[in-house]
């Protein structure tokens, strides 16, 4: 009888030790994650114009996002129009490739920085 109790106690102690080790490992992972986030926050806090999400804020960044959205919308509309009007795949792929290649040129011509 006492041997059975000793075995059960040993099993309980072993399970308790496993749980304690798992808790310690989890606490260590949380601590490393917190330290990493703190280091990232410390470094990005020194960079002007970056928010916590990494997205630039401000009037100029907003204008740039709007301009890019308008350009993408215009090129997408053109591609959809060609897709509907032209039945041949060569024209569809040609306009798609042309719009990809022309996007930076159009952005430069349409949204020239005045300075």
C-alpha cells in the first residue's frame, strides 16, 4: 500500500514538474517577445513620421496614397474595358503588360512634384 502511494506521489510530482517547466518556458517566451517589442518600439520611435503601424502619416503621405489609388483605378478601369471590348487574348495581355510598364511613367507625368 505504501509503495502504491509512493508511486502515485512520484507521478504527481513528475506531472507537477512538467507543468512548472512548461510555465517557465512560456514565461521566458513572453519575456523575450516583450523585450523584442520594446526594442522595436524604441527604434521606430526615433524615426520621424512613422506611426506604430509603420504607415506614414501626414498630408503628403495622404496625397501620395490618393494619387496612387487614382492611378491604379484608372489602369484597372482601362484593363477591364479592354477585357470586355476585345475578345482576343493577345490584346488583353498586351494592354495588361503595357499598363504595368506605363504605370511609373504615368505617375511621373501626372503627379509631378512641384518644387
